[in-house]
C-alpha cells in the first residue's frame, strides 16, 4: 500500500530521474559500443560492410561461417589470476605495528571476500570495455554471536554506471553518480519493506548483452550518490517511480532516539536500569547515586558498541534496590514513548574504561551531577569516523585524456578481426569450390563413372574438341600470407609477442633472448598493471576506512610469520584512536596504501619452488646437509604451499630435537669421564 508522497519527496525523485536520463543520453553511444565489444569478444560472425552495397540482398549484414577469434585470444593472453596483495606503509615510526596488523587484516579480507571471482571477471572486462568498477558497502544485517555487520565488495560492469556527464578525471571529482543494480521484487521487499507493484525492469540490458528480455519479477534498482555542501555523501535509492531510501550524509552513524526523553533505543537483550519514583535528592542520595552510576556502567557495557545517543550525560536512578532488566523491544524503557527517530550521531559514548593497543587510556563514564543536581553519568565522547568518499573505485585499462574509461583492446583490433573474418570466409569458399570440372558438348550423353573400357560415340571432331578436364586446386598463397600479416598486426597493436603467449618464438635464439622478448611485451603492457595496482591500492584504503567507521567489534587476524608458524592477532579500530595535546580524540588514518609488487613472482609457485631448490643447492641457506638448513628450506616450501612440506618440516624438527638430546648426552658423558680418577696409572704401578 503506497501512501501519498510529499511534494519535497516528489521533487527529489524527479531530480534523480532527470540526472539518470541526462547521463543515459550522454553515454548512450558508449553503451552501444559496450554491447558491440561484448559481441566481438564472444565471436560475432557478422561482417562489417567495407563499401556501400556490401550487404545481402535484403540489406542485412553478411555473415561468415568461420570465425578465428583473435580478440578472444589476445584478451585471454593478458588475463592474470594473481590478486594484488596489500602493502601498508606508516607515516610515523610508532605506527609500524598498526601497519603490519592492518596489512595482515586486509589480506584476510581478500581471502574472505570473493576476490577470486571478482578478479577473474574484471581481468576480462577491463581489456574489453576499458575499465571496471568496485562498489564497497557495509552490510549491517550480517551478524554473528559477537559481531555486527561486515564489509561487502562487488564488481560493477561499466554498463551499471551512470556517471555525471563531462567529468572524466575521477569518480571522486564528480558531484553525483548513479549505480544500476539488477534485483528482484522480493529482494526489494526484504531490504526496504516496500512491495513494488509498478511495471517491471526499466533497464534489463544492464544484466547482459543484446537479447536480454524483461523478466516479470526482475527490477532495476538505482542508487544515487551525491556530495553535500558539508563534504559528506548523500544516498538516494529508487525503483521506477517508487522511492526506497533517502539518507542525508549516509556514511554517518544513525541510531533510533526516543522522541520524548532523547535517549538511544537499547538493543534487544540489553540490560537497562528501571526508573524509580522521584524523590528529593540530598547529599546521601547523591553519594549513593555515584555508586549506582558505577553499577549502571557495568550493565550498559553493550552501549559502547551500539554507539551513543548524542547526549553528554545519561540520567542515573538512585534506587539501588531496583535491579536492571533485559530490554525485549517495544516502547522506550525509560519514558514509555513508542516513537523513535533515526538521528545522526556525531559521537559515540564510551561507558567502560578501556586501554587501546597503543596504550591510550580512555576513562569511560564517570559519575557526576547535572545542573539540577540529579545524578548522571558523563561518558567519554569519541567522534565517529566518516569516510567522506564515493564508495566506488574505478579500475582503468589505460588512461585516456577526455575519457572516464580507458582504451578498449577490442576497439583497437576490431578492424583486424573483421578482416580476418572476411579472409576466413573467402578461403572456405575457395576450398569448397576447388576440385575437378569436365566440359562436354551440349548434346552429349556420355556417362562418367569408374567403369573401364566404356565406349563413347562422338558425332564430330568439333564435339570431341569440346571434351576437357580441368583441376581447380584453390591457390591460397596470398590469402594465407595476408591473414598472417593481419594477425601479427593485431598482436603488435596490443604489444603481445610469441614469448609472452608462451608460443614458439623464432626470433629468440636462447633462454635469455626469450626472457628479454617477454620482458619487452611486459613493458608495453606495464601501464595496465600499474592501473590495476593503483585501483587496488585505492580499494584497500576504502576498505580500511569503512572498517574504521563501522567495525565496532575486534576482528581476528591470522598470518604466517618468518618461521612459517601461524600467528593470531586482532584488528581493533580503537587501536587507531589518538588524542591530541588539547585532549580531543581523533582517528589516525595516515597510512600509505600500495600493492606488494613481489607478489607476482610469489604467485608463480612452480617458479618459486625451483628458485628455492637452487638456493638450497648453492648453499644460500647454509650447509645443505645440516638439519637446520633443511628445516629452513622446508619452511620456505611450506610458505609456497608445496605438497607435504609441513609434514617434512615437522619430521626434521623432531630429528633436530633428537640430535640436540644426543649432543647433550654426549657432553654429559664426556664430562663424567673427565671427573673420574685415572685408575690405569695405579694399576700399572701395581
């Protein structure tokens, strides 16, 4: 059941719909090229006309019966399954420990999130379309026994973006941007509690290439982001003509606050103090109120994670005989009001004292009296962190001036693909038409078969002269030569060599020459890797900022140390809390994010196994026959995920322990022998 919208809400909906229409109009030609690129990559058999009239009789495009898909080949050659690993550099010496924990935590997040699938899809979309985007969100519905919320990262096809026209430098430089997300009616109802009865999918083409039909239950959800005058980010969601969400400064913390008393609505299961009958406070009651305040701080411990109510004090009831009760939802437990408003909270209330990992002492709530002489708790107020950026990271293929996306490899070699399709069809036609042809007179009724000694009766010498046999071999010399030239032309445009593809390279006469040839190709493709690393560095920073803003509970971190042993730590956002000289709290986000460039070689396990074996044989680890050297070698192999390396290392560690015990026993035996008196001399004298 839809209510009547207010004029202000109607005006905002029309504003965002106008922005969407304006962006679609500006990028309509680009959307059409995106579909054409996908068709070419998937092996489109249509031939683009070269001259007027180069079509079928009905005006349709000619087609080829054979496609040699060089676009697919060259795109797949560049695909890398290696996921860039984070590298965090602190700006200050005292933050080195935090940088290491943050780096390990981001590596754990790469394993938790589906980055294997995201990277695999992005590796193909980037060279095809010239770029791809990543959307970073915080899902507060994902909860466990002791955590609330988690981070979600999804990949966006360029067709799902409706950017502000005219801004090509960066998404962060835009005033607004819209994201198109395919969804369903049931998904909208689960997330927003609104059942959409209007017409279905407005843009089914964002779900695929050509031929995507509108589904009955499918919808297109639009999510608009805009920068407000204060520097924050507003979010507006709608489907067709139905508004779903309108959040001003959506990255700020919001909590339900009672309309009457202004206190934050407690979480279900949270302990709250029962209100007592009003009484005239005196000195004795004030002292008892201080003790009650300390007791209440223990019962309100969960409010530290739930955030504060934006109040600088919390009322405290002085009646110690009233035990706190568990809140099960419903009306306000303090005043009974049933109406709550979601309000932006600038500060969180810390009720219990804590000490951060860096030794910062946060006092928590302290008992005090308000202006009227009533006992209150003065919690420590800490400002909430806000990222203040559009939650979208753009990965370009190759940066191009005046374009939001980079160059498309499909556009670069589309002409060569069309030429190869034409040559392949011409070669097939010539081969099919090749064979033996026999010429006969018009009135001849000669039988042509394998029977020997057949008699032919020919009326005249002229008719006999008309009988002939012709062999059509279908000479393809020039066609094959030009086909090879076009193929090489396409590869040279993209900078791909035989060595880079792993094919036989006749120009490289040695292993070093092959490495140099492959390095040349890698150098020409270096720009694409640099853009990927830059995008992942921005993604790592955004992931850190979202955890700093919303990850209230400590999260476990695991990693392998230099000895190959598993270590366990915690990522706690309060460890990044600082206090300046004036006593004000602020969040330390001054870290440099980049990509570990050595990870590319580390992901090639076979090459690293061989490199490690060579280091062992050359004595880089020490004496190859020593047990300590072998333990170090198999520790490295275990880090490289060599099968059975862990069991071998444990066996060698047991051997080292036995050798150490044997050495101790030997030294003990030698020491006892030295202490024994020399009996041989006395026996000789006797």
